[in-house]
């Protein structure tokens, strides 16, 4: 909390160090909490057995409290390190999907999809450059940034001149983005302005026809409604869209998936969930969202929810791998689906 408070006044090395330290401390405390909880449950089971068993009644637990504490602390540090290494090494997940619509002269479009980078004090420009290189290596036709590109402070990414990194993205038909909830936390107007200055087209409740081959639709994040900024119904956004063309939708938060199906969208791309980011929070996201991570099909509509390429808070991932998603989208029955 001290680091986040000081960020409002300065982005010097001291403040950056405090934010980094606080982020790792938060991750360590989360891991240690659940490990101590597990240890306490085992201790409770021992006490329960001792209460009903004469053989155990006067004996001591097999491991002393001091040893349990030492093991938990060392294991927490080890998992923190493993989780941080995992967070720094995103994988490229390759998928093939089919939209059964004929597009004259176009058989396939390669989308490279990235969500939840959370650029700022913790995830810095050096990390963004590595992500950009991985994206470009996939030779994308279209690059899609599906929200939460910015973390909580646009001034931090401006000071690191990240706009030049965005300009290095190479895509045949362009780079497009939608806003996530964190763009609103950081200041929506400044966040959108900054992305646009990096040659990123930001779609806010808007549909555009790309390469005369497909429609790309971007929705404002649900946070817009909470802050008094109107988010249009999907039906209104699509009123001038020709449904004979493939329709690809970007919507940061994967809520109300039935609305996408009802409006005959072919593919929805979302993020936001991080799939919990750290065990056991993935069990919560699985209950909150119809799809917490991965591929889903409902009727004729396909969905992919990415667990994201960055992190929020602790720079740690446990139980899932950060990802860059390369989707080969085939038209007119070419290729095959992948889950």
C-alpha cells in the first residue's frame, strides 16, 4: 500500500523498489497463508484423532510447530520463485478455428491475441519488448489486445516510453485493442490516447470491417457502466454489420456470453480472469465465470478466454501459464477446430 500511495507523487527508483518489494511480499503472504491453513488443518485432524484414540492421547505430533513453520516458510519462498519464473515465460498457444462463412479470396486470417499485460511499475518496458518480439514472431495478420493493457498509472508507462514498443508491432491488417477495467482505473481518456499514439486502434462499442474480409467488434468494458459511461447493447453496435461476413468480438470480461450467441457473433475473445493467477483462486474464477480459461462453443458461437500474458499485484503465476494466443481462423470449412 505504501508503494502504491507514493506512486501518485513519484516514480523514482526508491518508489519502484518499494512497489516491487510490496508485490513480492503480497505473493509470499498469499502462499504462506494457504500453506499454514493446510498445516493447521492437518494439526486439527491430529488433535481430533488424539482425543478419541488412547494410543495417541499422550503423544506429541510427529512434527513440531517450529519445524512446520520452517517448512512452510521455505516452501513459500520456493513457490514464490517458481511462480515468478513461470510469470516471466509465457508460452504461445496455437489454435485452429473454423467459421463456416465464405470470404472471397481469403481462406485464413491469423489473429495473435494478448490480454492483461498490466503495464506499469512492475511489468516494465523490457518485458513489453519481449512480448512484442514473441507476437511478431508469429507473423500475425491482426494483433488484438483484449483489455487491461495498462495497469493503474498511465504516467508510469509514458515515462518508460512504451509507445515506441507498441509501434514495433507488425501486423498485416493492423493492431486493435479494447479497454479493460484497469484502463478505467488508470484514467480511461489518457489510456486510450496513449494506445492510439502507439498506432493501436482502440474500438469502444464500435465495429470495423477489416480487409473487406471480416468485421472486428470492440466493446467498452463493463466498468464503463459503473462509472456512468454508457456501454451500448451489442445489438445496437451490430445494427449496420452484414452478418454474411465473419464477426469477431473483443470483450474484456467474459460475462453474459449468451448475448454474443443471440447476436450471431462467430467468435468472442476475452481475458480478465487470469484463471485466478495463483492457486487456489482458480477454483473461485471457475465458479464466477462460465469459462475461466480456454475454448468454449455455444451453438454457432465460439469463445476463447485467455488467462493473460501479464500479472496483477504479485508478479507470480501458479497453476497456469501466461500465454500469447495465435489463432488461425479458417473460412469456408478449411482447417479444423481446436480446444
